[in-house]
């Protein structure tokens, strides 16, 4: 009498990976729809606020303090419009308004919007911006990336610390921005996943896990690269590298 058994082993790793990607794609579609709706609802009152601010700034004999406050409202309104634009770009692929742009000026514009936040937390901002060729880019989208990276550095530092922004040409026909902080650093495990959608190490309610994912999407749309260098206890540096405008 012969007795035996047949054991069939099937590797379902590829199937599981495909299932995970499908679930993630469905999540992205739903969050895209939600983001688009929220962005549209926010943009309507923002337009009213922006228009009212511009009218008030035309008034004569305004005290300097009121002028400063109105200008801050106008700047913050523009920043919110950029952020809602980022939500819309996340929800659907739209045309990027790329023009020949001064990369350094885009960085400075972003830092102007962050001045109040860094001053409030006693964080020192250091700029080392080298002369650069023009870059063909959507200034508002790249500004959004810079704001996101600096805000991440601010949150990592908490109270007090240093953030240094440098621009330079790492190689011909390329420009690069580095955003470095002297904070606690990031573990290798987190670095491997930090550009994934919905991945966040922040407390619940403090982050969606979409910031760095959108940053990577924007930089990729410009034909560039974004990456991070960090060691626990030794600070963090984000790099953005973009191609310069081709001669015509």
C-alpha cells in the first residue's frame, strides 16, 4: 500500500502587491475628489478676501501698521491659493504654467511668507543663494515645494534652531536647492517611506502624509529630482535638482 500527499505551494507575493496597489489607487481617487471639493470651497472666500484687501490697500493715509497687516493678509491669501492649487493638481493632472523664472527669487518669495513662523519659534533662517541661470518652471508650484520643506524643518526643530537654504549649480544645465536643518534627523526606516502617499510620522490630525508626495510629483513634472540625506541626531537636508532653461 502506497500513501502520499501532494503539497502545492503558490507564491502570492505579486498578487498581494497588486492588490495593495489597487487599494492605494482607490484611496488616491477618493482623496483626490475630496481635495478638489475642499479646494473649490476654500477658493471662493479667498477670492473675496483678496479683492477686499486690494481695495483697502488703495485707501490713502493708512497707518503703517494697518498697511503691514493688509499686506500680510494679501500674502497669506496668495499662499493659501497656492496650497489649494496643489490640492487641485493632486486631484487631477492640469497644465503646468511654466515660464522662464529666477529660481532664487522664487525661494525668497517663499521665505517671505514663512518669516513670521520662523520668528515666532526663534528659528534662524540662513540664505546662501548663488547666481543661477533661469529655470523654466511653474513658480507657484515650486514655491509650494520650498514652503513645504521649510515647514517640515520648522516642525522638526520645534523651538529654536537653524535652517539653511543654499542654491548652486551641481553640474552643467542643472540647478539645485538644499534645505538643511540642525534638528533631530530622520531614521533610515522613515526615509525609505517618507515620499509615499498617506505616510506620516506626525500625530493624528497634524498631517495627511501627502506633503512630500505632492512635492515629489511637482518636481518630477519639472523633469527634476528630490531626495533627502539625514542621520539620527545629525539634522536633515532635502535636495531639489531642476534642469535649467534651454537656449532658444
